[in-house]
C-alpha cells in the first residue's frame, strides 16, 4: 500500500502532533489525581503516531520512535512490574501505592507516587502496542 503525500495534512500535522503529545503527557501526569492516566494518555499519544503515519507513512513513524515498538512495549511492562514490586518491597503488598513528598525551593511542594511510575509503564505499553499495529497493519507487504 502506497500512501500519497498530502501537503495539507503534513502542514496540519506539524501543529497537531506536538499538541497531542503534550496533552497525552498531561493526561499521564494528572491521571492518579484526576481522570486520565497511562491508558488514556497512551491512547492520545497513539493518535499522534497515527497522524504521523497518515501524513508521512511508516517511514515517518519509524523516524519518530527512538527504538522498535516491541522494545517500547517491553520497557513499559518492566516499568509497570517494577512499580508493583516497589509496593511488595516496602509495604508487603504488590501494587501498593507509595508516596514521596518533598519541598523544592522556588517550586514548592512536590509529590511523586508509585502510581505515576506504574502509569508511565502502562503509557509505554499502550504506545508500543498501537505503534506495532500501525506498522504491521499499515506497512508494505513483504514477499
């Protein structure tokens, strides 16, 4: 399947892709305190990848991703497992929510939880799986 280049779509994608990625990261970060999280953020980030594919083809998606989608999925699974194991180590319960609070001068109070680490893993799993689907289902036929 050959995708024809569309200057109109490529021009629109230049502004929509960074906006989608920023919104997906916002959903990831606020997800443990508000609606959102790793899954919703990963889906919005995947929409940005789909837009890259529609505008620039599978070559554009491969150029945007730092490594293969399978590696991204594996890293996400590892991060999610480690977030669960942290709860097992410190609270004797797998996936127990741990919290770290600190005060940073000028910035103020900062709270980081293991839920954010788990959500980051889920984000990467969703992004990797959707990227794999985009590249496998939309890619060129190989003989």
